[in-house]
């Protein structure tokens, strides 16, 4: 089953596609110097396959590549960063996102 992650900028979200169908997404707000992650969701029937982790890894890597700071308002994104310290340098600690 082919898995692809894409930035759907029209919807302000990264999407993970399985066999060409959206299986999950990570909503964001893009600002001039940061990306604010607000919500991550994987369809219930697709849970347990590691899709959320792949999705968030891709989104964080894209933010790094774009030179953006990350504001992890989404609890899943925040916990992913805690579990993967290599991404801690991206976190914007300033108040207000």
C-alpha cells in the first residue's frame, strides 16, 4: 500500500495518503516565520499503522527545510517532539504563536 505525505496548502494541512486516499491530516496556520500545528487526526480505520508519526515527521521536516519555527499547539505534535529530541530546536517558545 503506497503511502504519501503532501502539503495541501489550500486547506492549510499536511495530508497522509494511503493508496491515494486521505487517511489523516495535520492542520496548521502558516505565519511569516513559523508554522503553528493545531490538530492532527488519523481516520479511525487507519489507526495503529504509524501514520500519524510519518505525517508529523514529514511536516516537521518541511518546516525545517522552509526555515520556520514550530509552535506545537496540537498535543500529538508536542508529544512527537518530546519523543524525538532532534526536533526540539524547531520549537518557538514565544507566547502567542
